[in-house]
């Protein structure tokens, strides 16, 4: 059993080698076949006798892999979660090395997924292997969730895991996103909707003035951009304000027709004092104002597409306390952070499951060009996660 940094150093080579093999199997979300990257993990787990199984969504699509190490004593289960699908490569000609490199240069592991989050997946599999021989002495159990439907935004692996009647429901989840200086213990929620703005169509050269759907939609964007959002509420303890963004705008074709339809996407990041209901009310008010000021044959349509709650753990709540405590024992100065972007922790919060995210290796190029992770701190990060898991499983 590895319980300190010097022992963890002996595992580094094996963790890195597994991560390199994963990086060399392209697994871009919604683009590549996930079978090859999961087969690498399955072969590795099978060779060590670790119980694992594939997860599928309701349509039968492959969305993840689940490793389960049951303890010999009663207690709660805890989960380590890392995605093994990745962001797209973008402009491959802009990379200074192949996106599926998997090589090491000057202490950096190179390639898409090195930071987010194939290295974490390799590390978590090794931690499961370390725990397995002593599982009888531990309480509850450890699950390792390896999601291949994360970068699509569907989080199909997590959803399939939570819906699986055979899986023990976790008491908490630690998500292996990168970054050495912070443990993410909270995040803003979100409310997202598609808005369809209507108008009479007409010829752009006609002597009759027609206010087309694009013009009406532009007016709606102005109303949304100037909407009154609350500031940070100090009494709530949540350190971020809500935020509204118009993230897509589609309408029209060619030059000679003023269109009768324009579609907008609206993303609102929510907080405990400005929730999804408040977001929908704000948008509905702006839409009503548009339809009153610039009437059209059909009212503007608002179709909500996603709602996640905000979440925030105190530093004394698990699993945040275990992870922050283990980092302090390893000599790291790590701060608890509430993130602006939402993450899979919001999905878990909606299920009443506390989660942390964002503790891992230093990185560059995440979701951009030349993604890489610096390996010098890998023994320390490995020891921190293992110590946190052991503390949770020993407590029962």
C-alpha cells in the first residue's frame, strides 16, 4: 500500500505509461470510437484482476467504464471520476507536436487528454489496484468512473452510473480535473434555453418596411445584455454573481429576404440566491418586453434545454475535507475554490451527491493547442488522492 510521496514515486512510471497509451488512442467527444481507448483500460484492469464493466446509456451507446472495489466492512462508497474522452484537436497544423503524441519532453506529457483527463484516469486505476489487496479491511467501497461522454456535455457515463441499480450510490465523488493549487468545492449552476424570434418575411428591396426576425432578435439581445442581475450576496457565502450570455445567433440566408425566424441560445449561470426559476423569469420578462415593443405575428418562443443547480461544499464537508487534508499533509498549499464554469459536480449536486474537482497536475493548453501536463508533481498528487481515499474508507 502506498501512503507517502516516496512510495508513490515508484508508481509514477506505470501511471505515465498507461496515460501515454490512452493519449495515443484518439477519443474526441462525439467524433471518435471510444472502444479502443476503453479497451486499453479494460486490458490493464483485467491483467490485475480488478472488477470492471462497461456502462451504456438508455439507447445502448457505450458511455463509460466502472471499476468497483468493495470493502469488507459496512460503510459508504466513494468515487474517483475521470473522463477519457477529450475535446477536439482544433487546427492540428497549429500544434507543435501530434495531438495524439503521448510523448514526454522536458518533463511534460504531451497530447490531447494529458491534462483533461487521461492522466487522472490512469492514476485512479492504479489507486484502485493498490487498494484491492487490502479491501477486506476497509469500509464501504471505492468506485472508479471512467466517463467517455463528458466532453459532449451529456455526461452519459455519470448518468448511467447513477441510474445503474447494481452500483452502490456514492456518498461523494472526487473528479480528477487538473490544476495543483486549487480544489474546486463548488460552482455556479446554469439555466439554458433556445429562443425563437418570429417576424413577417419580406423582400429586402421592397418599398414596404419589414422588421425582420434578425432585427427583432438583435433588440432582444440588447434587452438581455442590459438585464438587471443581482450582485454577489455576501450573506449567502457564495462568492460569485450570476452571469448571462447569448451564445448563439442563427437566422436568415442570402441577401434578398428578410427572414421570418431567428434562433438564439441563452446561457445563464445561477447562484443559490438566483436560481433557474429566477433565470427563466428574467428571460420571460425580456421576451414579453420585445413582443410588446416590436409586435410580430407569433410570440417569441422560449424552450428551456438544461438546468443544473449551483453547489458549494464547506471545507469541513466530505470529500472536500479528506482531499484538502491530504494535500496539507503532503505539504501543499491548496485553496478551496468555487468555480465560475459549471462542471459534472453540478450534475451530482442535483442528485444530492457532494463532489470536488480540479485538483491535479499543472497543465497548459487544455482544450486548446499543445495540451500538456507537467509530471514533476505526479508522485505528490498520487499520494494525496490515495491518502484521501484511505481516510474516507477507513472512517466507515
